[in-house]
C-alpha cells in the first residue's frame, strides 16, 4: 500500500508580529536641519542671523492671543538684527507650537536686555516652563551691549502641541528676542550611560530621555571660539583657556587640516561622531601634553547631576596604538582613551558620555594624563560639553489630556489590532480546515480508506502530519519541523513536541513584552548576563521579583497609568505561563488589552491602591465590546452547520457575528 499524507496548511503568527512591529518603526532617512521653528520675536520682519532665517511673529498663528507689546533697541547697539526687537509680556503668556514629528528637540531662547525709550529689559524677572518642566526660575538677563544670552535645552516632545510659557514675577515682566525649536538627529542623546559619583564609583544612569538637558558649558579645546554659522546645529563653542588650571610649557594647542573620518550614518549612537555631534572646527583643534597632566575645572550647581560629553580626535598619530592616555573625572574615576578601540582609520572623531554628580562645592574637574608606557606619550582633548539634567517638576502642569498621543495608548491599540486580526485569521482558517477535513473524509468514504484521526490543534508554527497505512490503518507518526524565531517559541513544545493554539498565545505575550520594554525577544549583546538574554524569561523573573518597572521603556515609563500597567503586565504574565492550559485564549487577551487601554485613556477614575483586575462589570461597561471566542470554542462548532451546501453558512455566521469588527476596537 502507498502512503496517504495530509499536509496541514497553517497560518503563521509571525507576519502578524511583523505588522505589529511595523507600527512602531520610524522610517529613517538622512537627517537635515529643519527650517522650523526660527522666530524673530517682537517683529513682523524676516531676518537672517548666523546663516539661519528667522521669521517674523506675524507669520505664525499662535493659539494664545497676543496680549503683549513690542520693543525696539533705541540705540541699535546689537550687530545682529534678531536682537533689535523683543516681545514684552506683562502677564503670563504662552507660545503654542504644532509638532509634526515626535523626537528629541533643541530649544533655544534668546535674550538681549537692551534699553528702550519705555523700558529696561534688564529689569525683567520671570519663569519659563514647558509641560512638566521648569526651565528657568527667577530668571534675569543682565544688560549687555556686546552679546546676547542664549539659553539652550534638549528635550523629548511626544505630543502634537508643545507650549512654552513665560510667567512674570509679581510687579515685573518677561521678554524674549528670538526662539529656535527644531528636531535633532536620532540617538543624539543616549537614554542610558555611565554614571560617575564624586568618589569615582561607576554604575548605570537610565531614563535620560525622560528629562530635560540644559546647556551649561560648551568648550572648543585648543582652538578659537566657534560661532553658530560654523556649526550645522547652530551651536556656540567657547575657548577653554579660562577653565584650564595648568598651562605649562609642555602644553600646546594643535590644529590640523586633515579630512576626518566621520560616521557616515547621520543617526548613529556613537562612539564615532557624526558631523552633527560636533563640527570640524572642534575636532580639528586640540590641546595636548606629552609629559604632564592637564586639568580643567568648572563651577556647576551644587548637589546636581550633569551630562558630560567629552570629544576626542587623534590628529598626530600615523598608525594605531601609538598613543593612549587616561581620562579622569574628579581624579577618582579613570578611563583609558585609545583611538584603536573605536576605529582602524585615523583620524577619527569620537566621544564618550558620562553622568556626573556634583558635591557641596559644585566643582567638577576633568583631567587628561599621558601614559608613559605608550610608544608616544601624549594626551589630548578636543572638546567638552556639560549639560545639567533637569527632573520633572510637580508644580508645572503637564500636557492637556485632549489630543494627548500617549505612547502606551499606541502600544495597547496596536496590540489589540493585531489580536483582532489574529482572531479573524484563526477563525477563517478554522472554517477552511473543517471544510477541508469534511471534504477529505467524504473522499475517504468513497474509497477503501476509513476515516483518519486529526492530531492536535491549530498552530502558527509549520507542522507536517504524515499518516502511513498498511493493510488522519497503522498508528500515525508526527514529523515536526518548527519554523519560527527563537525567543517566541512556546517552551511547552520542548516537552511535548506538540504545538497548539496556546503556542500562539505565548508568542503574542513575548511581542507584548517587547513593545513594553522596547527590546528584542533575544538580545545577543555579549556583555549581558545570561538571565537577561531571553526577554520572556527576564521579564517573568523581574515580574516575580517586583522589579519589572526597571526594564520598561523609559519613553513611556513616566506616562503609564499604574492600573493600566498592572493590567497590561497581568495579561503578559498569563500569556507567558509555562503550561499552555494556564494561558488565556486570544479572545481573552483582546478583552484584557481593551480593558488596559480604557484604563490608560482615563475612562474610569480609580485610586492607585485599587486592583485593576476587578471585573469590568464592576468598574465600567466597555463600549459595545463583545468577548471574542477562543479558538478552542470555535473548534467545537458543529461540522454539519459549517458544511451545509446551501447559501447560508450558519457556522460562519456564528463565528463572524462574534468577530464583528464594527463593534470592536
């Protein structure tokens, strides 16, 4: 006798995984500096300053009424036209900006305190805030006939509306000469980096992107000041000599005209620099010493934390491993600097980021020291930036709830959409499978074969069941070829060698954990501890230890409603249960995600201590949502109702009436 084979055609889950992930991808293109927003405040005229075009205020439709006045510099003392006019605020006033692209932004506020016929801008005293953050407190711009004061900030914007508010102190006023607001390249600021304490202890600093950075110092070491027109991002770099402690005879400034080997990808995460990290003017100049150490000292706010970005480029070495030296912070923390660790091509510009604490004195020291064991003892530094890290303020309102594009809402909505799609595909496949089985059984009845058993349930993993008969009859054997990505695969399969609908539930749970933590299912970083390589295992371990919040994506961590997060994590936990029988159906997963979404959107007001796992009927009614049937329920539909030959397929009606997308989210 021959061999009769049933080829079970299964719909894989992973295209659905791809669909879910595509909703999170930001299509990357080469970065160019945007042309908005550059605003000439207090004027209707367009002007050019440092190679950038500033547009008059009248060209913008701000949501807040212009309940303010304009002033002109009566002495016309400023050489730059954007500082010849100013907007004066006698009471609280806000600029509202429409944001088309979410990401990390640069915000610059220009202040030039000129004297006019009606007011002296140096007398202004005010606060400046953005949603959740106090940028400037009791701010005053001193009178200066030489240069303007520019306050620069880096901050994450994830809302369609962005508001900058100026609040004069009692009996005072506020003013502004110009605004710059534009998006920065991806990965311009890291979300996590090394943290160095005053005593030299080193650990990790996480969640940088949920903070605001304020530029305190930006130094071009060994070269002249760099003006905004010589920097692609319009930054100003000052000379380093005022901050250098020891400037002996062995110290020299070095200038090169080499072609630098910048990182070609404009959105890389370092340590090799792109042209946007720092300009040629910084990396082609340096201060060097071949015998003694060099130390720079900076006065900062006491007991605060700052991001230090240190820039290097070996401009003299003709081959690798000739020069290496030590970088010291507070003289307690030491790092060996060697271009060979970064690239095999010289000269290559590179940088390192550190978060450093300040002590009660507020002083930070940066030192470079030659290593006498090097072939050419020499230490060099090209540039240095120090930015203060500002935490959110409880006294400053956040974004208005209307129009809020909360990341977690997008996570939940995407997950629910994928879950609904999976249910539809699975339901359609089940109908096809039952019809196909009936057709095969009918064919078998017309032959000399008896009915064949069907082994197992539906699965997203490819499987071939072969039945061999001699004289779905000998005992069947199962040949399993699993096609999928390690990290998503049901651990129960390794014990039973059988894949079921609950295997899909496990895989989907891994996807939910991925979007919550913003990391892949398998992280192949060789520096990771073994228990952190597999995201599902690491997530469950953290959940059991009560530390899951530590691995949540920092971009959404501060925005998650505690009850919504609890429900979301509970859903993930149920999906990732070791035994398939303990996992929910896809319909139940959809129900739980919809519940978490409603909690996040604020459909119900609940105290933080209340348990979000309380049944929906006791807390609120979901709007026209029907609990979707599990695949196990669908598989119990009467075959005869599905296989009727008339135009009305009652089995399909039953299934799709419960999968009615018009009544589900």
